[in-house]
C-alpha cells in the first residue's frame, strides 16, 4: 500500500482524528483559492453585468458543473447550493413530504434527518424505522418490506458517521424508482470517500456538505435534484433575476437558492472538488482504509477496549470511522485524556446520532469515542493513537484493581 503522505501544515500542532466532523487541515489550494478569489472578485454573482460580477458567477457555474459531474448528474442547474447537509435535507424533506405522508428511514441517521422526520411524525406522518444488524448494516430487504402504497419517501444516509458502514442504497433506490417512491440520500460522510453516482444508486435527491471529504470550508453544501422531482417551495426571497415576479422562481437553480450565496464557501469548495477529482476517490479511500485497518487491529488487541461494528463483512463497504470505548470510562474522559495527555483530537459523545447509540446501548454511558481518519493522516498518527488508547486502558485497569 502506498500512502498519500501529504505534508502537514506547520500551523497544525496536534494529531487530528476528527475528520468525520470536519476535514482538517484543508488543502493549501483551498486556502489560496478562498483568499485570492475573494480579494479579486468577492462581489455578488449574477446581480449585475460588470466584469467582476460575471467572474463570480462563472466560478459558481463552474463549481456547479464539477459537482454535477461528481455526483453523476445530467443538468448542472439542478445542483443547488446551501449551507450544509442539514440545510438541504430540510429543504428536500419539507419540500417533498407532507404531514401525514408515510416515510421509511433507518436507525443509522444523523439528527440532520432525524429531527425533521420526528417533527413530521409528531404532525401525523406514519414512520417506519428500520434497524441495523450486528455488523452495522441495514438489510435493504427490511426497508423494502416496509414500503406501502402510500409511502412518499425513503430518507437514509449513505455512510454512518458513527460506525462507518456504507449502506446498499442501490437495491433500495431501484425498488423505490419502480414504485414511484422518492429516495433522499444523505451523503455527508461518503461524498469524497466512496463513489456517489445518482444513476447507479437510483436516488432522486443527494444532499451533501462541503467541509468534510470534499475538502471545502464550513458553511457550504448543497444538493442535486434529479430531473422530474418537484420540490415545492418552503422558503422565498431574492434570486437576483426576474425581480418583478411576485412568487419565488420555479426554475433551477433559483428554485432552491435564496439570497446572496456563500461565494467564499463556493470558491473553497471549487478548489476542494478539483483536488478530489484529480487524486481520485479510489486513492483517497484506499489510503484512509489502510490506516483504518491498522487502527482497528491495534485497538482490538488492547485489553479493556471495545470497538463497535468494526469487523470486516465480505462484500460490504465502509469508510474510515472507528468508534470505541475504554471499559469503565466515560467517552468524554477518554477524549479529554487523548487531547490533554496525548495531543490527539477525537470526537466523544452521541455524535448527533442518538438512535445508533440506543441500539448499541452506549446511550446509557453517554456515548463513545470516535476516531475518523482523513487524507492528511499517516502511519505515525495511527500508531500514536493506538499507544495513547493503550496507555489510557492500562491506567483504567490498574485503577480497577
């Protein structure tokens, strides 16, 4: 295995293993693009006809095209920008599902999906919740079993932010397509790690964020909407064009975009997606998973450490997220010791995915610790993490005795 071995910027003084929350550091290309473009053409795109305005608009159009191709879309205008996945999932869910409509979703979801669905449920929508198995995967047939004549949508994530398991979306999407049921997919964790192609997955709406494996900054994300999928307006406001019109525009991308866009975020995402495209998702995934396997095997050999849904399953895919606990320790304490004593960043708690922890039983102990590997991580980081957890676990075992 040939690792990427990207140079760590000198400003980064710690071992960062919280890339599932946000990728850090960013690429030098992203920092430079955001700074130089915003200094040169940081004006409102599409609102006027002068040259800088046209340059800003052209950069946004280029980024739409790049992301449309990345997700296997056909019409760049159907790639709309938002703040993040939570933002666009809300646009898709509330724009496609009415209170009272039947919905199918899973226990693997992030609060970005859970809270809108719970709200719909409180307003009268019957919801079928599909659990995952002991390996962390949802059986597609269990989702299909719950489809009804009045099912409006299946809403699910592609990859779990807690377990790292990648779901077999294509089987579900194909069945939904045949039945005329809309499929909304959250690709927050998978986009930039594994291929996400609309036609191959048979999904109708893909919601993404830019600040994770697409290597962009925070505050920028979006969604791609398949042609023929009509998301109704749940917001209205400025579009910069057809200002005389009393109602918000129906044509894309204006249909789902509101007000002045995050030009700085789009500029950073433009550089990030170009880098991902150039390097290739396959190379990124191979690098991160090779490190993940070393980490998984290292933690598995430590007495007093429990990992969750980390065993290899033939034919199943995963991303480089590993969740664990040191027996007898609160996850928050593990995270604090990793930070203070070992200069390692991880994420502890419930990871905005409470139903996963309820299934695992870790909700009763306030969650778990999570390492999530990114492109800038290397073998030295992983060995340091294994050694740090081993030291914490040994200390806890001595305390017990």
